[in-house]
C-alpha cells in the first residue's frame, strides 16, 4: 500500500503530471508486456503522438511503476531513454 500512497502523493505534490484519459484519442495497440499494454494515442488538443503504457492496478505492479518513475526522475533527460511526460488513469483504475 505504501507504493500506491507514494504515487498518489507524487501526483498531489505535482511532481508527476496527471492527464485526463479522455484527453487522448485514436487509441491504437502497439504491444503488450508482462505488466500491461502499450498503445499509440493522439492528444486531443494537438496532432502529437504519444505512447501510453498501461499497468494493472495491483500492489506488485504499482511497486514496479513507482520504481520506474523514480528511475526516470533520476535520469530526467537522456538521448537513449524515452521521456515520461506524466500519467493518466482509466476509469477501470489502471495507471
């Protein structure tokens, strides 16, 4: 439960940007992994493409999500690492 609280606190403290899931359109599957799926989307207000990586909302997976977010924050910007802009939450409680 600690990792869920940490994730929620990072959002509240605005250290991670939370986007509305409904702000994305043209959702197209790209692939799937052991923790969830990856889809290609357009942000409704622009023509920019983004990849959304979904995770199951269980404690083990959320621990992995928090760990991945921590790693990305420690590197921030690197030419070989895809940048995280923020997270979104589906109505079915997936991040």
